[in-house]
C-alpha cells in the first residue's frame, strides 16, 4: 500500500483553535473535526481490503462490518471497534471514513477489523449495549476459522460511550457471564468508564437514559469499579482537550488498573488532539495512537 496522508497544517490550526474551547460546544466541534478529517482519510490507501456487512439481531443497529486484510497467512488477530455517542446517539459510520478509518488501519496491518453497531438507549438500557457487543465478540470467536483469526487474539476497542460499553463487557463478570469475556486485550479511548449525572457533565440526561436516574447505583454499574488483578490487559488513551470528565475517568481507570495489577497499564496521551480527533487521526501519517495499538496487540500487558 502507498503512504498515509498527513494531517494538513490548516487542520492542525483548527485543532489548536477549538481545543481550548472544546467543552463550550462539544457537538459542534465534533462535527467540525469530522468534516476536516474525512477528506484526509479518503486519501489513505485501502487496496485489497474487503468489507462485508453482517447482521446479528433484529434491530437495525445490530450489525457490523468485517474488514479483511488483503493477504492471507498465519492466523491473525482481530480488532473490534465500538463507536460512542453519549449512549443515545452516534453511529459506527459517523462519516464514510470515520470510524471505518480504525478498521482500515487494522486491515492494512494484517489484522481483521470489525466495526461494531449496537442498540442505543432507550431501546437498550444497562447492560444491554455491552451484551450486544459481547455477542459480536462471541461471533468473531465462533467464526475465527473462516476469518483466518486466532480466537485467542481478539481485541476490543471502544471510544467515549463505546469505551464504557466495552469496559463493562470486559471487567464486569455479571455482564460477560460464566463464559468469560473472550478477549486478549482491551483498548479504552476517552471512555466514560464512570457513570455520572453531575452538573458539569453536559450529557448527564443521556447517561441517565442508559444507566437510570438513581445515582446511588452508578458506582455499581460503572465499569471502572469492577477492575481486579485478573482484569484483561488494557491500553488507555485520551486527548489533551476532552469532553468533560473523560480525562478524569480515564485517569481513574489507569490508577485502578495499576493498583490492582501492581504495575501501570500502557497509556497514550495525545497532545493537541481533542475527544474526536484522538480516534479520527488513526490511519494518517501523523497518527500517535495506531502504532501504539499495534504494539499492544503484539504485546498485551
């Protein structure tokens, strides 16, 4: 494949302009970042990557795309990506390049990528979105032979609310049940891994739509609460300019993992980036996160 496109200076200038003001207009700034990076990601080579869609339930959101690498060979790892959207909105294809950029990056590096859709609140309330995601994890394991995937090397990644959902599946034994989580590693990107309806959270009502309005149960339903010494290896990442409380909760996750495992987990901090560009930068020449994901897949810890 050819070289990856660089993020143009005018896009970096946009990040520098809106970053310090990110929290003033999160939805507007998300839209601006997606509009700025989509044409850049269109230039990323995708030669030989095959994509097909699979439905796994009756709801229209219970579907995913499989991105198959151009060359076969030894059994490959799989990376499942889960989008965000404050629990009540969002899409696995925010644009025709975002978030497929994550799976195109995976496939171009010999990894089978899966772009996961799941039901949103109020159609699905805690923990049903995580169980949707778990169904896709189990599907990947049961179809490993035809996908050319090593079933012992399935990795799950979630962004924002998706980070909360994947962490609930991975950490909370009540959610994944007796069969286990089926994962070799977890990647939490700017994840709201603690449920809250605090005044400083502009998405408090959206959190309530998924977790309920009784704040006394939030700690028990928060995935960060369920970290233990035997939790799956986890990579945690966030940006310099985050949605309110995301950096706080990701920092808490790092602390709890370190405390439980007696060693710090791998962390990627993305300077100059914002809540959206942290993931949307993947598959560009300036990508900070993608290479760290590849390293983590090679050596989960």
